[in-house]
C-alpha cells in the first residue's frame, strides 16, 4: 500500500508487485492450485492479457497444460510471458468475448476445463484477499471509497465478499462499508453505461477500443453482481477517454514516482474527477487500485506517447 506524496489520504494498492506483475496472480494461483488438487490436466482461458501470463506461470509450476486465447493486439509482454511459460497460445482477431466463444465451442472436444471469469469458484476466492489486505493495512478500518478498474470485475465482487466475511469474523471496526467506484475507459464502458441508465445488466459494447487492455471487456459475465454492489455501497461507475487516462499515468509517474498501468491510471483520473465534483473531499481516506505494473504495458504506453527508441 503506497501513500500518495501529494494527497495524504490517498493510498495506492500496488498489485504490480505480485508474481507475474498483476492482480491476476491472486485468483489464478488459487484456481490452478485447486485444479491440481482435483486432478485436472488441461485448462483453458480467454484473456485480455494479464490473466494469460498468470495462468501460464502457475500451470507451468503445477505441470498442467494451459491453453490461452488472447486478442492479437494485447500488450507484447502478455504474449511473450505466456509463450515463455510453455502455454499453447492462440492470438485471435477480435476481443476477449471472441476468445471466450472459442473456448466454449472447443472445450468439450479438447477436454479443457474452462477457468475463465466466474466459471469456477476459486478465482474470486483468491481475488477477495485484496479486500482483506486493504482493511488490514488501514488498521482494520474501512476507507471511504475504493476505486477499482473494472473489466471482468471479479476483484470488485471478491472484495465485497471479503468485507462481509470480515464483518462476520469481527475483524473490521464497525462502520459503513466503502463506496465502490468502478472505473472504465470510454472506449469500452458497459458497466458505466448500465449504471448511468439504472439498468440491472449491461449491454454488449460495440467496437470496444482502449489501450487499457484489461478494461476491454465488452460484456462482463458478472455485470449484474457488480451493478448490485455499486447500488448497495452508494458507489458509482465512471469512464474516461484514453487521452485523460494517459495524462494521469504521466502525472503520477512524474510527481509520485509510480509507474501505473493504464487501468490503474483510470482510477487516478477518476479520483481527480470525484474531488472536482465534490463527490469526495480531500480529507476522505480512499484506496486506488493499480492492478498491474506499468512495465507490462511499455509498448502500448510508448505508442500512446508517440515515443520511439532513438536510433
């Protein structure tokens, strides 16, 4: 948990320090552990990037076959690590929804177990540790708000589950749960749109496009659960254009010494917005999730900055 240099009540939950460099390690460490326990030999996953690397790494450690389907324009680090770990990698001309369709169509014939988001119980159990940790790191007290970059949204769902368990255990000091803030890119914002329209489920986002690869999920499987949590917590769902996300990424690198991933920079952009609108005050203690190391996105960030290596 990193305390902001400029905002004393802002804490960044740095998930880039996890194995494989992102929060996806939490859920897939547990999912692959349990897959091995149950004797599964072939796992398959559609991924927007970081889940692929995490599955490939833990499957290699467990001696399990990993079959990965990713959009062909994922950050190069995601492709390289999945191949390096020995996974069977297929790059798809489409989005994560197209990758999910391929897994669903082929899993019976190929003998794969589908380990994709909310299709098995253990990834959410791994992700919920984010909720346990942030409360522990804040002295067993809730923050006023939690900002979560939202693609598939398993972490948001898992943290809400963790808060309920903490209350049952009596480990958290009594108080109102955090307002949950789901943050997306305006190039792919099905949850933000559904929240704004007060819908119970999202609609498929057409022509999804954003350099924040983890946010490019046009129809999250657990959308209805996330929308319920946002309403129950008194939270909000927001989206911002890539230009604003990139500006926040550069701001935090130069003024805080933190290399955010694009998804994490969406959360910092959202914080600035909610302070400017009065939704939050500077004295409110909040947690912003940086879901992965910015280094894993060096190619797409360099492209956004029009930065080329000098000859």
